[in-house]
C-alpha cells in the first residue's frame, strides 16, 4: 500500500424520495405553495415540452407551456405531497407526478 495515498472518507448516503411534477405553467405558483405547505426545503423548476394524450405542448409560449418541478423529500413528506396533488389538482388540470428513490449525501438539506 502506498503511504502517500489518502483514502477518501466513506460516503454516507441517506434514502429520500424525488418527486417530479409536470404541469401547466399556470400551476407553478400553486404547486410551489403546496411544496412549502408540506415541508419541502427547496425545488428545481424549468420549462419543458413534450407530447401525450393531451397533444403537443411547446415551451416557448409561457401561457401554454409546461413546467417540470423536481423536489427531494423525506418519504412521509413525499407521500403527503402526492396525496395533496391528487386530491386538489389532478381533476382540473393536465399534469403528472411521480416519485423515485434517491440517496443523498447531505440529508439536512432536505
């Protein structure tokens, strides 16, 4: 073993949930309110384009664009957020939401 080689510290990864919400851009403020109300510490949002059973949506006209909002949460908070999205917004708006498992290095950020 080379005595000049420093071993990096062991990674300590923590399980979390990533919730991705794709919705009409007019809903962005409402979704961000829900994030705050459920306890999210931050988010990432960006315009997106794509197509589905509702047809094609472009990202260059704000009034008809879609936005993708990603947030990393503790599992219980992710479940509460998804439940509120379903009960409060899904019936009236074109949107999708899904969760995936992630592991983070700095759990105190979430």
